[in-house]
C-alpha cells in the first residue's frame, strides 16, 4: 500500500490555478487491460519532473497522452489550465525528444532543426534566425550544413534537442532520450538538458528507467508502478523517506 502522507497535497491537486500540466483522474484501457488507473498529477511551470518506474508501468502512455498519440479512456488533461484532450497533436505546441530521435538523413542539421518551423509556416528569415539560436544553444554552431550521419551519437542527440526546442515550446517531453547513449555521453547530455531547460525556462517531463539520472536531473519525480503513481516528491524526499517497500527497492537498484 502507498502511504498517503508521502503523496501529500501534490497528489490529485485541485484543478486550475497555475499548474503547467494537470492529469485529472486519467485512465487508459486497452480492451480488458487497464494500464493507467485514475492517475492524477500536477506539474508546476518550469519544473523538471521525472517519471520513473519499471518497464511496462505506464510512463510512455502518460507522456503519449500529453503528446496526443494516446487518447485517454477517461479523465481530463490540462496544459496551462486548458483541456487539451480534443486538441490534435500538431496544435499542442509541445516539444518532444525520444530515444530514437529519428533525424531526417537526407536533410542537413539546420534543415532538420528548422523542420518544425517550416511546418508551422514560418518565414525563411525567421527560420534561419531561430535555427542559428538553437544550434548555439546546443553548442553545434558550426555544424548546420552537415548531414546527421556525419555527426557522433551525442551530437545527433543534441540536434534532436535543438529541434524540440526551436519554437520555444513551454513544455518539453522526453522519453528515455539518452537511453541509446553510453555512460560518459549520457552524463554530458544530462548537463546539456539542464542547460537547455534553464535557457528555455520550459517545463520538462522526463521519462527514464535510470534512477540516478532522474535524481540528478529532476526537481521532483514520481515512481510509477503498474499504472499508478506510487510516490511523488523531490529526489531527496524519495531517497530519505521512501513511502513503500517498492519505492525503496526500486530506488536502491543499480541502473
Ligand atoms: P513504460 O513506458 O513504463 O515501459 P508503457 O506506457 O509503454 O510502459 O506501457 C504500459 C502498459 O501498456 C504495458 O503493459 C504495455 O504492454 C501496455 N500497452 C502500451 N501500448 C499498448 C497498446 N497499443 N495496446 C495494448 N497494450 C499496450
Ligand atoms: Mg516507455
């Protein structure tokens, strides 16, 4: 059983009033299988919020609902106070970075980064200006003309970050963005993500199965288990006062 003291007022917070993101009693069923059970979660503006938990616990499903890939079976999702469930994915203005970052191989780095702006009908001048700024943000200033294949894995992932950040989204979703990288590169990229978040002032929701990564990056984190949020808190709260045996053993595992 989870301990209600550890969820406190952060769990199932009341609607409205300034949250960046609110999941309000969200459920997801696939036929007879319920993969999210009336999940409520409130994320504050500018927070880097990590979702951690074992494989299959529902982390990607929750992010997919925000992104618009996965319709909820029940419940409301609000971004800046507005219910977005009926808003199509391309109208949500949410930046996304996933493990398989899928850069377009036939486009230059600059064209890759500018692509979301082109889709939004921005002028050439504005695209050039914003791409230049995004390249600088991830310290790839001189790489704009290269093809993705001419970059290292870490550089390619930085291009994916720049592409997600190029239109100044208020909200960035990252689903295991560093999962494919080796340990040294992962640590370097964690710094990069922190820097990027500060530069954008964006709210970030970060999914990882790596507890250390979550503890390093996150302002707060939630541990998911079988479609439920087992505990929510700062890394320190979770490590010092794990609310359940499951949380304690999950945080204690080597990643
Ligand atoms: P995580 O990201 O934490 O690994 P997911 O959100 O991907 O977990 O999956 C949660 C559960 O939902 C898993 O049991 C998974 O098998 C199931 N699931 C995900 N997508 C589908 C789908 N399209 N159809 C049926 N089951 C699904
Ligand atoms: Mg997943």
